[in-house]
């Protein structure tokens, strides 16, 4: 009988992991009887490869260490290294796979092969390996000094006593030439040290002077060097028996008496002396006035003596003459030569007027009086030196001397007269000396080449614009300290009167209170003046202030102006329009006569318009007032010129032309 039933197994499971080569599984073992069985088999993992096999290492499994591939062993390649100068030769065996190497078969070093011996600049080296066997020796220099010359630097030359190498240093400047005597006409200038030519000889610079033959000697040309004075003569000419040299009418060479002109007329003076009074029957073109007449001295060339003797070419006056009378040579258009002796003290009115062929004249210092018009229209004279005794340069003395380019005024002169140099169109400059106190009206009128004027401190009177018509004048200056006048912006101003008395095309009217009026003729005939601004400080525009300014196109008139005087803008032919400000009360006679005015604006303050004020091409008047105010204006003859036919535009309409013409006819029935 079954007493106790079987117990059955009591299994305990144990897992065995798989390895590289064996399966894994689970073992079930009974804890009572030890019976066991296996199940749950898993595949072996396989080996895990380590580093590849090389020359000295197997390839193994990194897990179990089993050898998977045996080591390869070395594969040596032999390389022979030849011996050098200092190192052994040998054979190197190197594994082609891992680079392991070892050396054997050693041979001795060859030793150096010496090259060229060492010198100053080169080492001795091995010809095989280039190593330095002996170092270079270095130079042994010896210094040689070369002194500077006139043109070359000095220096020190260092030369090696072994190899001859050299270099230069310690430069010193060239000492320069030491000039000898200056070059002259025949000698070069040379250096006293080296002898080089510094300046070539100049050669002679000759001035040639012809000595005319005389009555006793040949003529010849003397060539004289202006530098050294060396001279020689050549070009000899024959003796000229007629070539006398007269002093006091006697030839200084042969003693012959000078022949004088016959047929002249004479007049006895009160003291028993004579003057030559006319040409008489004399036919000479070169007249010689004798020393005496009837045994008495001739002391004067009388009034009109040779007037209009157009065939007269030269005249010799004796040194007994003290006076050249009025018009003595007036109109002698052929007169080319005259010698005024040192005895003459006065030259009369118009004495040489119109002597148009006279190119030069020397007025001796004995002359102290020169009459009006004395040299007027001497159009060929180029220069004048006024004698030191002359006090006054009179009216038109040099008027229309159109070739006169140079004038010397001595410091004896105190006054320059009216139109004294008028029309001297070649006169480019004038020096007015400190002695001059007075410059009269239009003294330099139409001196068209004048560019600059300086008024000295001594001048206390200046007449109507002395520089009218000087079209190229651009600089007007009064020296500082003048008690009567001053200058500003190329205007000459009378200081106390605050009046501009002279201007030019470069003038600008000052805007300060130093000026309040533009004086009579101040800008008369000022060609080139194209516009002018009259500032507010100007209250009065004087007679003919801008008379005949043909280029004046624009006038700006300030609000201060109250009166425009007679002929102020007369003949300003380029002036087409103008605005007269409200402050102006009076427009005087001919103020805009013969101007180019076509229209004008007149301010409301106008009370009087003078006769002929607008004798011009005026067509429109713009009046800054009413028609009723216009009828109250006092307008002289024919309504001021062309006002009678102009259209009058007022603020409240246009003046009826018929009424206006009737009004003019009623006021001036005789015109």
C-alpha cells in the first residue's frame, strides 16, 4: 500500500550564460534528490576580435583570450648609409610593416676634404660637407686721406694690406672756388686755386658816338667801351668847311662870325634896345636872329613876330634875348628845332601854340614865367621839364599836347591852372609836388592814359573836377593829413563841406556821414562808369554831377536826396530808367536832358521841375501821388520838355493827355 505519495521534484533553476564557443542554457536541479535537466539553450556568442595581428603580436579574442591569428613576424628591407666626413657608414634594416629597424655593417668615417685656404673675407671649408675648417682672417686696413678740392669732396680711403679691398668714408665738403679778379672785357674770372674759368670775359660793349666834321677837323666815329673805357676811332669823313660851331655867334674852331638872317623886321624899345618884330622880307627857313641891330642889343622876340610862318623849320635866338612875346611862333607848323638861350626869363601867351612839328624843347632854368596857351597843340612834343623858377602853370599851357608822355613839375610850382594839361592823352602819370597849393578847373581834362592820381598835403584848393574825361583813371588818393580834402573809395572829398568834388569809374560813394553831397561836375564825362549807388546819407546832387557819363546804365538813388541840380544827369545816353525817391522836392534845369530816359518814377515829395529837365525820349512817368497832387507841381517851360507828351501815371489813374497839354499851353502860351 502506498503509505506516502511521492513528493515530486523541487527544481532549482541555474542559468549558464553562453560563451564565445559554448551555448548558454538553464539547469534545473531538484533540491531533494539532485535530479537535473537542462533547457533554454542560447547560441554561443562567438569571439570578439582584438587588434589585428602584426609583426610581434597575435590577434586574440578580447573576451576569452583565444589566439585567433598568429603574429606575422618582421619583413625587413635593408638601406645602406654611406660614411661621411665625420660619421660612420652602416646598413639600416627596417620592417616594411611596422617600421622596426636595426643597424649593422658599420664602416669608418671618411674625414674632411679641405677647400681653399681662409683669407680676409672667406672661411676655409670642407669641399664635401661645407663645414668651416678655418675662420676668415678679417681685413687689415690702412687709411689714406684725400683732401677736398674746389669742386670735389674730400674723403678717407681704407685699403686692406692683405687683399686690396677698400672703402671710403669721412667725406668733407668741396671747398668751393676762390674767385680771382672780376671778369672784365678781356679777362676771364678764374679760380685762384684750380684755375678754372668762373665767368667768361665780358667782351667790350661799345657806345658809338659820331663826331661830325668841323670846319677844321675830320669827322669820325668813336667806339668807347662802357665797361672799361677802351676806345678806338674809325669811319673818318672829310673836313666840312661849312660845319662851324658857333658860340655867341663866333665859330669856336676857326673864329668865323656866324651869318645871320637878313630882311627881318625890328622895333626899337624905349631903352634903346630892339626886338625882332617880324619876318619881313627874309626867305630863310632856318632863321638866325642877329645879336645886334643898329649897334644895339636885340632883347626880345616880339608879339606875333613869326606867327603862322609855316615854312620856318628852325630858329637861332641870341643869348641877349630875355623875352619871347605873345604868339611869337604861334602856328609855325613846320618848326622842328629851337634853342631857347639861358638869358630868356619869360615866354608869352600862346608863344609856341600849334607848333605841331616840334618834337622836343628845352626850357632853360632862367625862365620864371610861361604864359597861357604857350605850348598848346604842340602835338609832337613827348616830354617837358618845367624850369625850377616857374611858380604857376597857366591856363591851357600844354593843352592838346597829345604825344606828351612825361612832365616834370618842380617844387617851385604852387598852382596848376585851368585845363593846363587838358587833352594830353599820352600822359600816363603825373607827380604833383608838395609845393602845389591849387589845382584849377579841369586841369587834367581828357588825360585818357592817366591811371592814378595822388593829391599832396599842400593842396588847399581844387576846382571843378580836374580829372574829367580821364577814362582810365582808377585810383584817386589824397595824402593823409591834408587840412582841406581827404579821399575814400576813390572819391576826393572836401572834408568840411562833406562834398565829393571828383570821382572816377572805380569810385564808390561812402555810406557814412563824412559825405552828404555830390559836388558840381564831380563825375563829369566819366566814361566807363556803368552804375552808381547814391546812399541815404547823400542829400544833394550838384550841377553837372554826372554830366555826359555815356556808359551810365544804372542809378540807385537813396532816400536822403532832396535836390537834383541843373544838368545833373544831362547826356547820360545809356540811362533808360530811374527812380526818384519821395524825399526829392526839386529837379532843376536840364537835369535829365539828352539822357536815354524812357521812363521815370517820381516820388510824392516833388514840388518843382525845371525847364528842359526831360528833353529826352521819355514816354512814361510814374508819379507816387494822386492826380490832384500832380496838378500842384510847379513845372517850368513846356512842362519840363517831353513831359508834355509823356503818359503820367498817378496812384489814382492816368492824367488826361488833352487836359495836360491844355494845362501846359495855358502856363506857357508863348512856347
